[in-house]
C-alpha cells in the first residue's frame, strides 16, 4: 500500500488539490517523477484540441525537416484535466477519443497511451445528451459540497489538517471477499442507470472501498453506489440484505409479542439453530454478527422476555432469576 498525505490549507473545496495530492502520493512525493509521469492541463474557452493531442516539435521540424508531435498526454501515467466543463465540445471529443481508444491517431502514426488514471475536475456536469458518452468515461464521480460554515473558522486561522488514506494493491483487492448475492443485487439495481462499462468495474471498486474504509459488504456497496448511481442508493439499501437475514431479523422482532414460556423457548431455539446453520456461510459473516447483536439487544431490553425465561429456568434451578439475568 502507499499513502496519500494531504494538507488542508486555504482550499475551500480543493477538488484539484485532492487530485494533485493523489498524483504526489502515487510517486512518493518525488517532484521529478511527478513532472515526468503526469500530464496536467487546465481548460478554458480558448483551449485548442492540439493542446490535448500535442504540438509540433519545432526543433525537430527546423533542424531535421521532420514533422512530429510532442504528445505528453500519451507518455503520462497520470492524466489530470482541470476545469473540464470549460473546454469546447471539440476539446471534449478529443479527450473522449483518448479515453476510449487509449491512443492518439496522428496521421499515419498511432501512438499508444500509457496512462493508468485519467481524472478530471469541473464545476458543472453538462446534462446534454450529446455529452453523455464523454461523462460516462469517468466511472467514479464525486460531488464536492461547500465547506460547512463551522469549518470556515479553520480557514481564517490558516489551520492545517493532515490525514492519510491507505490505497490497497491490486493483489489485496483481488484477494478480498464479498458476497456474490449482494453484488448481483447491486448490478440489478443500477443496471438501467449506468453503462455496461461502469458495471464491469463495480466488483473491483467495491472490494477496494471495503478495504479502504474497513467496512462490511453492505456499507462498501452503498458507498460504491453513491459514487456511480447516487439516485439508486435508497432502493439498493432496501434490497441488499440476504432473504435469510431478513427472515432472522423478522423472527427476532416477533420475540416481544410471545408471552408463553414454552413457545418463547422453542422460538429462541429455532433462531439459534438458523444462526448456527448460516454461520457456515462466510459471505454473510458480517450480517450474522449483526443478527447476534440484535438478538442480544432485544432480549436485554425486554423485561417480559427476561421474566419468562427466569420463570422457565426457576422450575429446575435455584436462584434462576439471577442466572437468567446473566444469560440475557
């Protein structure tokens, strides 16, 4: 793993700075490496497509009469396009070609691109249908909200905040486990809202999120959904749980309504048996842990259940109420 070290210093939103920090971390803050392996350009209304593809190497042209293009975007490993929305449609079409083909077509020459990360920042994403293929190429999208008023005091006083983000390796991501059932539900929920290309990335993306945030399957999937289809988060959260887990939670919810001691004991035995059976399924281990916690909490909060259990145990054991209290 490598670390991103970021300093919050008078950057009110810091979209561009965050992307630059990522590049710096990727090359261990080696300024020379960053210069040689990163292509950064800020677009405006006057940016020409030649500034994306590259410019004529005038030295080569004048000295050797050879027409060649100097194309730093093709040689870079990390590409950052700042203020993407300010570029013309022609410039965006040129970038789309670079992203789609991962190559520059320069007359009779085809120059392959080396970039592994193509990032951009903007203030507004166009809703024009014609621009949809371009925006679709940016699989991960994150909306940066305004800085909260309470945090502006830190900006006034020039407060710096340092934080670290651990980035997992490809091997670590591949070795991470996640529920096939939940990933299938994820894909079904967002299928009509995103492209096939985006869906093809979600397994790797979700595993990476699970490692970085150190969270369970459900939380990782919801975070991934927030990045690629935020309008589907609510629907996904409702359909994400395994039906067997939903059944167990429903059974636990019924406990408070059972007044008969024998019925309650048998019902608890049934719940325990189901939990033990499902505990062998590693894909829902986090869910089982949540169910066990919910069961313990439900029994602990219900004086009725504790009383019924105490009365049941009291038939055979002295001081049964104390034992039942401890067991609950």
